[in-house]
């Protein structure tokens, strides 16, 4: 008699139930790869799957000790390096041969926790920094990613593929990166959880950079708990990234820090100055849900200086893009011929039929004219933008209103993909403040606007990541507003909207 039959007989004789076999890393990985094969043709979220993924999973199953993410299949944005045969392209043909065979520290931490890296996700090329007229979610390597709620709608960027892959159900969690909005926008617009940590909590080493002042990687997941589990794995100091010097001192077990009662008696500021853009009805419902959980809401009607923050941020990003990208390109294999931003601009001109067919590279060209990190104009811009967004922005709002966090709608619903005019965004919340200051920002599903998802943002001060996650978790557990996508060709084809577009019966 086989072992399981013997165990079942013994269990029945004793009156105890026999637990079902636990899924293995191999079975989880095989299932994720199958979902990717089935769903990716619809949405184009995954640039490539890793042919070693099943081997990774089998090796995990042979180990006696298993980490907190044991057997979790994950995707990583294709500006993050990983061991194996896949290049790290940032979506650009210039990096098509960038096979570095090294793990970014955050990827090594994921593997140590038991996650299986099953592939790389598409992104807005160069993390959406090449042009102001870009189409989010498009790259020359990966093509156009599509929103799973309406396939003709944009899925935001630059961590487009990571957001869509999680929303579509390919994997439970993925890694995105953000300089300003690139985790939280696609998370909001694709109806999932996205968390931009405090800058310096997660290493940026071996990630194609934009800005050492603002860049960070973070988790994108179906639930706050899954995002917190991933953050617990990837947070920590890295000697190669000076910004993370304090990370080990500040990191905690973020999943164990979640409490469904964390909103009770908590004072939260309502960012009326950063709301609207078609989300008012859902936002009021979200605020009532916060009140129902015991939160004390404080209205904040205005904040000065947001335009000045944006002007100075642009100066910072241009200077840091040139310096940081040149430094990264110098570490790539000899097979990568473009070694500077100047080289990339020349490469794009030489390959204009593929790289420049939809939009130009004027932002690259502006950055290439900057004068380095010792330029007084750059230094003044960084001091100004950080001060106005952080100490005199978020921190002042928290202090003067005696609140511990700020809430507001994350982004408007998804806009149509527009190859003629580029992104046509009708508004946005206060995520830019957290991005410039380097403070934590969480977005949690808030519901659907005519079938398209929007998120609720929770923003706090530096290193307050655990509290922000817990507040968002309390809201999530009280509301459960996430809705699975249905892959309509357009939202106008949905049964909720299509009947209203037909002529009235006579």
C-alpha cells in the first residue's frame, strides 16, 4: 500500500483530517509560467521568461530550510539585473546584449527568501525618461503593454509590465522601480497594491538608474500583506549603495507589523489640494471607510510651492540622469557598445526606424547638456526641491495638522493608448511630493470608475514605511475594493457601458 494511502487510513481510523499536500516551488513556478503563456499575448506585460526558472524551483524544493517567500514566483522589471541568460535592457535595443550574469542585491535577497524569478517585465523605455511625449508602457524591446481592464487603455509607467502581470494574475507579486510615480501610478491604474519605500530602504545597485536622489525599487502585489512580505525580503543596507547606510537600522518585519486596527484613533490628513480628476465619488467612500475604522480625518485644503518643486525636480533629474546613467553604462559587458548618454542618443538616431518611430528623445538631449553634479544650479535645485517637498512639504503638513499620514486619490483612471499625442493624463495626486522627498507612498485599490481602477494613496514621513503599510492594510481589510480584470477590448465594450452607447429604442 502506498504511503499516502496508509496515512489516509490511519487518519480516518483516528478521526483526524489529513492535511492537503503543500504546493511546491516547482508546481507554483510551472503554474505561473503557464499563466504567462496564456495571458501575456493579450497584454504584453512580460518581455521574457527565464529558462532556468524551473531549475531554480527544483533546487528550492530540495532544500531543507525554506524562506518566507518559499516558492513564490515573481517577475522583475527589465531594468533590474539578474543572474542567468536574460539581458537587462531597460526596454532599449541599445542594451539588448546587456547580459551581466549578476544579481542586483534585491534579487539576491528575493532568492534567499525562497522566491523564484520567472522572468522580466516590460516597461516604459528607459523608465519613461527619454521623452516628455512618450507613450507609457512602450519600449522598443517589449512593444506596448496593455491594460487588462480595457486593452485599448494605457497601463501607466514606467513599471507597466510589473503592474499588469500582477493584475492579470500571472504572478502574486513583482518588483517595480520608481523615480516619480513609476510604481504607484501603474499599481493604481491596474487595480493592485504598489509601495514606494523610503529612498535608501532598498538597494539600487545593479539597477539601470535615473536619479540617485529619488530612485527606489519596491513591491507590487495583489494585497498589502504580500507587498509587505516582499518588502521584508528586499529591505536592507548595501555597502555599494551609500543611500542605504541606515536601512538595517530602520527595517522591520513589515508583514508582522500589519494590524487591521491601525486606523483606530489615528489622525490622518485629507489632501484636498491633490484630489479630483474623476475620483471624487470613490474618494468620499474611502474617507467614510477610514472614519468607520476609527480614523480621525483632518481636512487640508492647500499646499504652496508644488509648481516650484516640479521645476527644480526637472533640473535635478536631468543632471543626475547623465551622471548616474554614464556610471552604470561603464559597468556593462563589452558587448554593450553604448557607454555614455551621448552614445545612446547616437544609437537611437542610427536606429530611428525602431527607436524613434513613435516619439523623440528630447529629454535625453537636454540631460546630455547638463554640467555635472558639481554645477551650482543643480545643487541649488536639489536643495530647493527636497526642502519644499520634504521638510517644508510633507513634514510641515503632518506637523501643523497634527496627523501621522496623508491620504488622497493616487491617479485618474486609465487613458486611451494614443500613438499620435502620447500620454494624455487628466490629473494626478500628491505622489510627486513623496517621490522628491524620498518618503514612503502606498497605493491600495479604491474601486472602479466606469470599470477602470483607481487607488487610494497613503503618504508618510521618512522611514515610516511600516506604519504607512499598516494603515493601508487596515483600509484594505475593511473595504476589499480590488476587482479582477476582464480583458475587454475597450471599456466601451463592457456590459456596464456598451448598452448606453447604443441608440435608444423607439
